[in-house]
């Protein structure tokens, strides 16, 4: 059912610096700009896009929304987190690490992008 994810940004260049850093830390490529000024990231069969809001209003992040990104290992999650923090992201919640509960063992790392969107790197243990 999942097709793609798109987030809003009020500063596409700032977003490009952040998302280029996080996606290249995963082995992806820098984003490409389409003719409408949207950033497009293609990686492991997924599509992630960044755009200025079409209605012209300022962007806003979804309160309670988290975008989860699958990681191959805890080391990849750490690299993603470090790259994002160095490129203008805000580390949030607990530091990257293992969480256990409900019969699951997950390695999680959280950031907010420069526009406040909440992102989570997740590796299942």
C-alpha cells in the first residue's frame, strides 16, 4: 500500500543539505530536483520527496507523526543520526540505542529535520 513519503519545507536548500547527508550516510545518492522544485530521493525501492507547500502557506510538521526509515544495522543508524545532526537536524528523545518491549528488540535513533519533521532510524534486532 505504501507508495512514497513527502514532507514540506520552507527552505529547500537547507533541507537538501540535511537529507543529502542522511541519505548518503545510508549509501544513497543526493536528491535530484524536479522541474517543480521538489527534491526526490530514491533508495532501496523507496521514494522520499521534499517540497514547498503547494498552497503557499508555511510548512508544518505533523504532531504525533514519525517517519520511520529501515536500517541494515545499528552502525548504519548511528551514521545516519550523526550525519543528520551535523547537517542541521535536532537529536530528540533518548540517544540512539536498543529498546526492548512487547517481545521486540529495536535499535532506534531519532532526529527532527530542519523543518521539524520527526524521523526515526530503525533496525530490528
